[in-house]
C-alpha cells in the first residue's frame, strides 16, 4: 500500500494516524497550522501509549517513526494512495478541501471523508475525482473503536468501495456498508435513539441521570462488547431471536406507539431477516455453548473493571 | 441478614441464588417440580464456575453449600427475611403466588418480584403485606449483570425501599430507583429504543443485520461498560455534555422528528439537569484525565476480547 495522507491533526486525524501506523503503513499527517504540526506528535505518542494493549508488538516509537507531519497539503497528498480527510465538521470547508484535492491527488487515489453527518454527495458531486470519493466515518476515536461506516454516494465506484473495505480491514478496523446517505448514517442514529429515550426518562422525572447511565454501564453495556443487541436477545429465548420477538415483540410495539413512532416495527419480514442472519452465525443447537462463552467473557470484563478500580 | 428465599428455579432464580450465596448469604431456592429441584444444582454449579472471576475468593463449593433447594413453599419462606420471586412472566401466576405468600412470610419480610413488565400494583395491591412488596427487576442474568431496577408501588413503604437497596448493595448489585410503574420500567425501554431503530435500519434496507450489530459490538459497546452514554458524550466535547448537546443536539431533534416522536427532546431543562449530574461527578478541568482513564480501559477490553478469540 502506498502512503496514507491524513488531512487534519485534531482528535480524529491523530487517531487515524495511530491506526495506520501501527498497522505498518507510512503516514503523512497534514496540519493546518505550524503550531499544531509541532504539538500533535506529543499528543499522538501519549494516545498510542495508552492504546498499547491493542497492538502490543508495535511500540510507541515504531508508531511514531512511521508518522510525519506537514503543513503542505499539495506535497503531502502528491504520492498518497489513500487520503483520509479529518477536518472539522463544516460543509463549506469540506467542499473547499475536496475541490482542492481534485487537482492534487494521484489519478488512482481514493479520497475518504471522516464526516459524521454529510453524505459525500454534499461536497464532491461536481468533482472529476468523484468516483473515488467516499465516506469512511469512524467511531471516535478510531484507534480504540474499530467499527467504521463506509458510505458511498451513488457516483462512487464499486472499486473505490472495495479498496476502502480492504484498507480498513488491513489496518484492523471493522468496515460496515451503509446503503443510503441518510443523516447520521446509522451509528449516530442508534446512539441517538438510545439517548433520546434516556433524555425523555430524565425529563419525565422517572429516573435520575446518573442512574440512567448505570442501566447501560452496569447493565447491557457488559454484554454488548461481545454480542451486539440482536445477538444478545438471540441468546435470551430458547428458540433464538424469532422466539424472543414472538414473546416480547409487543414491548417494542407498545413503546414505539407510545412515543409516536410508526408501527408495526416487528414485522414478519424483519423477524425472518433477523432469524436468517442469526442462524447463519450459530445454530440453535449451539446456542447454549454461545451463552457459556458469553458468560465467561462478561465475568472477565467485570474482573477487568474491578482491577482498574472506579473512575 | 436472615435467610433469602428465592421462588422459581429457572434462569433468573438460579442466577439470584449465585448472587446471594457468593455474598455469604444462606439461600433457600424453591422449585415447583421435584425434577427441577434435582437438576438445578448442576446448572447453578456450572454457571457459578463460569462467573468465578467476579468473586474469585468464593469457590463454587462455597457457593453451593449455602444453597438448598426445596419444593415446599411454606416451609421455605417461613424464616425468610427477604423473598425474591422469580417465576415465569405470567400475571395470574404472580397474583396467585403473592396471595399465597401473604399468609406465609414472616411479618417483617420484604417480598420482591423479578418481573420485567408488571408493576407490583398489578398483583399485590389487595394484600395485607403490600407495603412490603416491591419490584427488584434484574438484568438477565443478575449474577453477571449487576444493575437492578427497584420499582416501588405507591403503597410500598419507604422502609421496604431502603431494605431492598441495602440488600442489593450488600450482594454486590447496583440498585437504581424507578419512580414510575411504567411498562418496561426503564432498562427494557432503553434497549427497546435501540432495537427499534436497529430493526428499522434493517427493514429499510440501509444495512445488513449483522453489520448493525457490529456498530454496537465493535463500536460504542466498547465504551459503555466504562462510561454510560451520557458520560460518554460528556467526554466528546471540550465543554462536556452541555457543549456536546449544543453542537450535536440538532441530530437528536432531527431523528426524533423523522421518526414521528414528540419534540423538542433536548430541552434547556434536560441539558441543565445532565450538566449538573455530570459536573457533580467530574469537573471540566478533570475531563482530560477521565478520557485518558477511559482510553486505557477500552484498550484493555480490546486485548481481553482478542485473548478470548472470536465467538
């Protein structure tokens, strides 16, 4: 893989630099101001040190020697095989930057944006390089949280999607395809749906804010790093997720109706799709083994939390 | 503390038995059928073994010698200081059981229900012991997930609430007060809000089911066992949660509006309450230290997941 150019030396840009460098890639990080270019290396070294358990064979000095910082955009992207834009969340700034990049990047480079809210259609549709433009939206910060939403525009080429998936896998991220350029993509909508119900709970005086947080941190938050919410409920009924939704789906319908959302939510079609997805991963006969595996992991996580002590 | 009587030898009853026994309490577990009484001890020993890292000083044999199983309800609760009902989620069965217990429990015993959907008002309002009846709804299974929703009815005494909180803390659970007997209490509504948006995402063809799960398991699920969602976003803007909501609150409003929910969600009142709650835990000056502490924990969790290997 050719060089990675990361534009923006803020939290996300610095974090991307760690992700790429610890995977062995050569990184050129572009800062807007000279002072930022100087100070960001210290911040990167500190963050890389804290993240060492993720890639223990790659020392902080190995990470650092693969990263160089510059304020020269044209020079930094001239030999880049893959560009990661990580500037602030400002649409006109992104438009300006992508327009500049249109003339600066090699003819086969992919140009990705870390935007969390704008589809690439909003700032790259007029460019000659648009088929190589794509959103690769990380959870923050990506050197700790691997999932990355890959959101092509209608004009993005299939090859660009494939190259982006390959790069993300090569650097240890978990790319997932978003098929529609909707606001918040999917990740922030999921978090948003949860936070909306949490805020309502506080607004309505049903529970104190800190306790609402505990429901996740000392509740299902202990399960979710191992099994996502679908896989989690799949383990909570003898017949798996379709059985669970048959028993408890009414709760979701009731909640959706109470909150004014469109119903039905738990349609036959979605139950069938979830059943197929879960059963392709684990058969019903193997569910008890999966539950035992889950239990061991959760017990280890509780021990880990105890070792670290309270925040 | 006097003896604990747990009624129901299913997954939840067996799990409660482990929680109480590993905290040093004497447990009488009541099974409905003789066969269940015989088989449940094996299941308890296996589950306790898998959970050993949570309380490594309490061996499986120490847990087991504190648990006895019986099919005699009257005898089992006769000397109980605290009763935990953990039978199936059937309202008329709960009504029958609580009516029977009304005449069987000591005059100062607290009788708690593990129900996940019915307020105790629905099955204990006519009882002479009703001031000592309360819901203590665990996340499943409680021996792995400590948070427990404590839901008093209007007729539940303050002393009953206090005794329940004290017991839960003594056995290592994390009790949280639910001030309203609403369907799903709070925990299942939070999970429900998330699952509704997840199912919609699948129904609308925006993302495959397994990828939606990955957004949590390889995404914010790595943060939430350490920081709940409120505390999580509190770390993601320089000025804490109120700054975050000033910057990104529009995303929640847009999502709520799009899904047909009532708006505004992010009211000045809720922002003020969340600000106060977060700032009572950590000052803005200490946020960078908190972020560093979060990072170390997340890196350790990723190493733990890697050690266990894929599911």
